[in-house]
C-alpha cells in the first residue's frame, strides 16, 4: 500500500470545490526567488511564466489580486528566529534588487501588495482581513516556494476560512522533491490542487466575478 | 546535485541552537492518531513510545509541558474549511473515545492542555501567550503527524519567536514519505531536528531549568 | 468644544452601515457576569433581558449566532498575565456555576460556542475563521462588559474585516461611566452603535437571511 | 459608590509589577497625531514632550525600543473596514508628511519600526514575535491616542504574554474624557499605569538591562 492509498483509506483528500467569490494570491515571485544562484532554481521560473497566464485570466475577470514579497528592515532590527536558520533572508530589504517583483508578474495599480517577514502571507500581515472585507471566500494560489511560503500560506488561508485552490503549474520550488511532497500533502489535507487549465475551465471565462 | 545540496549551496539549514528556557510541546497523541484504522499508522505508535522517555526527562527537570488535542463541538457548529477536506475530523468531540489522550503520554495535573480545531497548536489557541508568560524561549516538539500538525506547529512556534527543536524519534506520521519529506523541510528552514538522545545530551541531566 | 465636537471636526464617527450577511455575537452573558456580587452589576442584567428579544429576532431570521464564555483550566495551567491583574478570573472553569450561560440567553443546538480566556472573542479563538467560512460580513454585538470584552471583541471584529454593529441596549457594564465612555469611543472609531429597535428596522423582518 | 469602588469591591485593579526584561513601545507619535488640525489635540503634544525623557532613559539602559506608525498603500488597496468609519486614515501613506515620525521622538538606527493599518501595534504586525525573540517580558507603553491605539496595543500586549506598563504622562488623546476613561479601564483590567518618574524609580538607573 503506497502513501496515497493510506490517505485514501482514511478518507483524506476530499474535493472542497470553489465558493462564490474567488481572489488570487501570488507569493514571493521576486528577483531573488527567480534566480538559481540566490533563492531560486528547480521549477520556479517555469511557474513564473505560467503565472503570467493566470494573471491575465484573473485581471480579465476583475478578480481581486494580492501579491507578497519578503521585506526586512534595512538595519535588521526586525529579524527573528527564522534568520537564525536562514540568515540571508535579512538581505531582502525594501530596496534590495533581489527583493523586487519579477517584472512579468509584478502588481498593477490597485492590486494588494503585502510585505512579510515570515513564510505565510497571512502570518501577522492583516491580509485575511483585507480579503474578507472584499467578500472573497476562495483563494487561488500561485508563487514560490511550494514547500515554503506557498504551503504555509495555503494552510493559513484554510485556517482563516478561505477555500484554497493551489494552481499546480503556477507554483514552484528550488528542488523537485520538496515541491512534489508538499503538493501531495496540500491536496490530501488543506486545498484543492489543480493545473491552471482546470481552474479556468471550472470558473468559465464568459462571466465576470461580482 | 541532490535536494540537500541545493539547500546547502543556498545556505539554508543553519543550526539555531537552544535558548535559555526550554518547554515541551506534545501534539495530538490521542487514541485516534495512535490507531492505524482511524487517523494513525506508520511510525506514530513508535513515536508515542519514545515520547514516554521524553516526558520522563522533561518532568524530572521541571520543564513546562503543553499537550494538544483536536476537539470539535458536539453539534459541528464550529466546523470550517478543513472539514470539507477531511470530514471525519468533526467526530473528534470533547468526549469521543478517539479524541482522548493515549494514557502513557497523557497530561498530568498542572500541565497545559490546548484544545484546537486546526493543524497548528498555535493557530488561534492563545498557546504562545501562555508559554511566553512563563518565560519559555525554546520549544521541544513531539507528536503527530509530522507532515500535518507537527509541521504546522513547528512553523508557527518559529513565527511566534520560539526556537523549535523537533525530536525526530518522537514525531510520527501515518505514511513514511510525508514524514521524511517534512523532517527535511523543517530542518532546512524552520527548526533544529535531532533525536531525543541528542536533546538530552545538549541540555544535560544534572541541573534543573529555572 | 466638547469631546464629540473634537471628533466630529476631525471627521470621525462616519456611519459604515450593514453588509449583506449579518451574524450575531453574544459575549459572556454568564451567571457570574449577571451577578452584582461576582463580576456583574450596573446595567448588565437589563442588557441580558433585552438580548432575549435580539435572540428571538436573530433566530427567526436564521441568522448565524455565536456565544462566548470565559473558561480557564481546572488547575490554572493556562492562566496568563490577565490573571495577575484580575486573579479571580481563574475561577471560571468549565464546570464552575459562575461560568455557565444565563439560561434565558443560553445557546441552542447548532449555535457556535466559543470558550475564551481573554477579553476579545476573536483573540486566539478561531472565531473569525468560523464566521468567514459561513460568509458573514456584518456582526451584531451584544453582551458584557461594554468596556471590557464587548469593546475588545468589537475592535477585533473590525480588524478581521467584519462590520460591527453594537446593539446599545443589549450591552452592559458593571459601572455606567466606563459603559458610556466605551460606547462613545466605539461609535466614533470602530462600529455603528444603535439600539435594537433600529437594528430590527434596518434589517426588516419580512425576509430570511440566506 | 463610585465606579472605582465597584471595581475595587470585585477585586479588579491588582498591581502586576515588572518582569525581568523590559522593552519600550512608542505608538503613533507622527506629525498628523501631533497636529490638532489633523488627528491630534488634547494632551498629545505634552505626551510627546515627556516621551523625549522616556526615550533618553530607555536608550541609556540599552532597552529594546519599538515605534509604530500607520501606513496605508498609496493606492488604498489595503483599506478595510476601519476606513469606512474614519476615511482619512487612508491618507497616511508611506511618504505622506502627516505619517512621518515627530523628529524629537523619531526612531534611531537599530530600533524596531512597525508599520500598521489598525489600532493595535500587535494586530497582524508580527511585533510580538520580534519582542519575544529578544526575551522581552515587560512592555513600557507611550504614544497616542490613549483611547485608540494605545489602549488596543496595551490590551494585546497583555494577551500576547507581556506585562504592560502604561506611562501615564507619556500617552495622550485628542480629548481628555476618553483619555481618562481609558487610563481608568487599563489600570483596572489590563496594565499597571504610572507616571514616568515612578517607572524610572522602579527600574533604577544604575544598572543596564541584560
């Protein structure tokens, strides 16, 4: 019996489906995470490219969109425990070239931008309140890394009462093993996981979201 | 280059070390998670057995100890998105046999008991405030499942400013693939991961914790 | 120029209005808070009586309803800083007579019950996720005390993205000075404040809430 | 029997005292809140002046110091419910003159700066994790407004496990009624409230904080 059978036998992995009002969350697609010599590698650049299509789809529908990037204070005054484990995170300051959005998937005017220090887009950022105030109940998730900030954000999206839909070809990781292991866990326990084509087919393309 | 090399080359996986004042967190070692026909299986029962030794060590030192279990309302009124994905979680009510602590590792009088509905021991439980009010800065973590509640709790422990130390032989999962994948991720990014023997050797046995 | 003029001149106190999907939150109407010799007094008992009407209205409309009460562990293991300031809070345990709901306004089957240790109904209780998962965007608030748990919960309701509507004759405090001061602050900065009759008139009585 | 007697009879208002490791939190002393024609007035400017002395004391002792200011996105994309009630908050953007720190009490290099959108310095800002990671257990609080961001931050400091000490002559409000009402509530329920001279006398001046 393989891992998937074990979860199936215990009745994990049910499909939750979409709610009434979807939004889009794009996590940490910044220069440093798109660079194999910095925080990137693996299938991250492929996920960035595919997210261009996802953004086009979401913008055409008028879907609310939020983007995150990691920003530490210039003087490191807000560094915490995470920087003991991964010290170079502190280098991602407001103006650091590595911390800027990849131009192809950068936020447009009116889209939400969340600065964060920790993996989850929701941990102590106020994002859930902003999204709830806009009536969003479902969150399509793209970004990187799958085993890091995407996974943490997906879990917290669920905990805050959103239905998380992970766009499997719009998320990436610097190594494929952790990428696949996290997609498995997310799909079994916390989110619906599907490629962008299925998301588009599910939502349809002929009606705007209120 | 394998996955570990990729993370090493990017300078992940630094050792954070212990702080001054450790506590112990034991996650979801309840009857249902110790039963392969319910939520259990894999190496969970082995982790329960090893945690008996960890608890003996922690109690002898007077270390503050917290235990968690999942508790939903009898009428399901507090069920959220997670129950769309894993509906049988709702069966873990206050008095359900599956939701009771495994006797060998059950809390003793004066130890903290946290009821939770979601994976993280910290998500909306107030646990971090209780631990901080006791001056704890380091958290040894045992319990199950490695890829579920242990991982989520370890991440949040780090986010709340604790140094998380995962006791690798005191955590378990219903399937070994997700167990090993999560230990890898945790050790690279969020926590120090080591077997109980190393934790005991590091803390020593001849002095009490203040 | 009195206090109200100062706030008006600075353009505080705007009316926010109701959203599409209201819920009801009833805070800490327990035996101890209804007893002037315990935590009660002032206009709390009058607010309890008026909340009977509010519950009748909300139940007739099928409005989701949540109730809170304070519950500490029997052995005091989860006491924090608040208990240094108000030690007798620790006596409100699961089975303590003072901690039980006042029968006239007690929860019915299917209504949400939140156990909390701290003033806000939202602080580390997961309540916001439960309410958001049900699509609630507006929260009518009753309970006690106005300057304590009602105020803290109203502020957090706003922060979590709900529109808080304080039912001014359904909230009470052990002393009238703090009651009135907090109603003023809430109405200027965080919530719409209005008597139950106005809430009923605004929502109408001839249609059910989805 | 006046309000104070009611609280005394119910055994509120106990003194909690200092812990081992104090920090300082200075809330929203920005140009707009120091200007009676913007968000200021009342005794706020007097509190700013007195906080110069508090900062001198804290810096001489090497006490960790955090400052907050309100910052909304330039395009208003992160505005929530609070802006329905107080729309002009949205004008406090990163570069707005009204949102800059008052020079006399501005942060120095290495001090923590928290950008926030909501009243509490702790609500979804990650501040508690930063402070806990530095071992702080007690938080001296200055800033404005007493009935708004100071009160909300003090309550949350307590909930997160810190001992809050409100410096009564270093906090101010645009109107004196709400200022005094909130100092009363804070001292009865959530914090020790004392003038700066008493804080200095309690901590002593001849030893550094570890």
